[in-house]
């Protein structure tokens, strides 16, 4: 491999190997769904680096954007319904009571649990 070039603001790559030049178009794995006359898909905003959902009515060309505060896990759509799941962070507070020689000792443990819905 002699050279690699990435087109700025695009998904095209050129790769030089020996006396050959290979071109490729990269396709990211988009999360999307189609319900009724509406297409919904997820994308990452460039300025805030957050996930957003775009609901696009293909008949009226109306577009609505919903910003998500948590990372998106999945989208499912069928008939007239759309469901999306986001990652949930739950902080569990556990108090363990240990009985030892007539003295109660309380141990406080903070556990971070990541639940993917």
C-alpha cells in the first residue's frame, strides 16, 4: 500500500497499491424504519455529537426531528407504530447490613449497572 486518501465531508476512499488505484464508497449501518407514509431514521449531529431521530412524511414532505439525550440502541417500525430504545444508566444504592458481635456494620456500595433495553 502506497497511499490512502479520504475525501473530506464524504464517504469515499481511494487506495493506491503498487500501480493500481482502488476507489471505495463506505456505507455506515444506519438505523431506520418505515411506518405508514413516514420514514424514521437515526443520525448523529455534527455540532453536538448527539443522536437524533428524523421523522419524514414522504407524502407531505414534512420533517420533524427529535433529539435523544441517551444513546440509541435500536429502532423498530411496523404499520402505524414506531418504537425506539435508548440506553439506560441506573445507579443502584445497596446497603448491606452485617451483624457482627452485636454491632451492626453498614456497608454502602454504589454499583453502576448498564441496562440495554
